[in-house]
């Protein structure tokens, strides 16, 4: 059984976890305000800096939790175009190859199609990078438009609360 103190502590750690997820996006957004002065770099305070920092602290963890399905890997068929084209080509060859069986037992597969036991593909390398970049892009969008989205969610909540 989770006590109320344990639940508050869990929410606190979840809040910090979501803040840490947005830290890279905040640093990327704030690089536009970096100024080189002598031997060090500083960030000039501007309305954009305040917007990004307040959006990160006040809005980002809640929006990340609200839009959690954007940050989940739900595409089981995340393959490169090259791999998809190769698979489609193999299916076309197998489906349209008639009356000339390549093997004596009737299997319609070309034994010379692949020179190794596995195809050479960059899918296993590029998929995690692609997912990281997509999540980073979502984080950047949530940071820039976070307060606007929070106001929209607040209006939606108020309309729903007063309509009942």
C-alpha cells in the first residue's frame, strides 16, 4: 500500500526525472543566447530565456506526462526504406516466379539472393538514433509551446468542469 507521503515522494522523483529528460532540449534552445566574453561564456537574459526556463520548470514535466504516448516506441515495424524495398522485391520475386522452381523440394526461394546468412542493414544502428532525435524534437516543441498548451489544457478542463 502506498501512503500519501510515498505517493508525494514518487511524484517528486517523477517530476525530477521528467526535468532531466528535458535538460538537453533546454540546453539546445538556450545556445542561441550564448555570448562569448573573454575567457568564458554567458547567457544573456532575455524574454526567450525566461520563457524556456519557466516552460521547462513549470510545464514540461506535466506535458510530458500528458503526452506520454508520443514518447513511447509503439512502431514495431520501424525499418529502413532499403530493408522494406528488399523485402518487397523478394516477395515479388517469390510470388511471380512460376514454373521454374529453384530448388527440388518446391521452395520458391532464390539461394543466390543473399551472399550471407543475414542481410546487411543499418536498421539496428539507426533506429535508436532516430527514436532519440524524434523524442528530442518532441521535447523542443513542448518547451517552446508548453505554456500555450498548458493554457489550452486549462481551458479544456474548465469547460469540462462547468459543463456538468
